[in-house]
C-alpha cells in the first residue's frame, strides 16, 4: 500500500509518500508545493491542485491522508487553510482515491506516542521511523507524519467503513 500524506497550506503544501510493506514503513518521496504569493488566491489553489494531481499520477498511491484544519486565532488564515485542504482533497478524489482525515493530535499520538508532542519531536521520530538521512523540510515532515498515522490506522479505518 502506498500512502500519500498531505499537510495543506496556502503558501506551502507538504506531501510525503510512504509504502507499507507488512509491518515496515518505507520512505518513497517527500517535498512541498510552493505557491506564488504574486498570484491571486484562486490561482494558488490551482497550483496546489495541479501539483498534487501530478504527484498522484506519478506515484499511484492507494490512499490519501490529510491533516484536519485546526482552530486558528486568525479567521482569514483558517479559511485559506480550509480552501487549500479542499484543493488537496479534490485532487485526491479526482484521482480516484479514498481520503482519510486526521487531527494534529491523532498524528502526534501515532508518531510520537503522545498527542501533545512538539513539532521537533515529530520531525525526529519521522527521521527515525523512515530511516531518513536527515530531518525532512517542516511541511514535508508533517505530511510524512500524516501518512505514518494512516499506515497505523488503516486496518481500523477499513473495519469502520465495512461496518457502515
């Protein structure tokens, strides 16, 4: 199973691809889609959509995991983040993929063992879990963490979907 994890953002959308092979997690690729702040917002959403669509076409993941929007103090930022998530989800659905959503605390719990872990703890654990040569760029590391969370939760999610 190849999992695409996405950490959505209107300026930088992180992505991380892993393969689950039995109990092993294998790093495939990671990076970020950088949008141009000179462009208007709809064009930035289009960049996110097209960038993720290309990644989906190239790597053919079997599932997509996206981090849920957290409650932000700045309403405008939360709205833009939600729209970036929407562009990411539409890219996945148009690629024929199932989308799974996880809160930040679920991701931290799955990767570090506590839902209140610091960002650096998550980054260091991703480096160790995926045997990376160095800590990945922040948004890519967050996306890899979302993918790892899904890898640990995939069996439970399938049972829930079958029960429905």
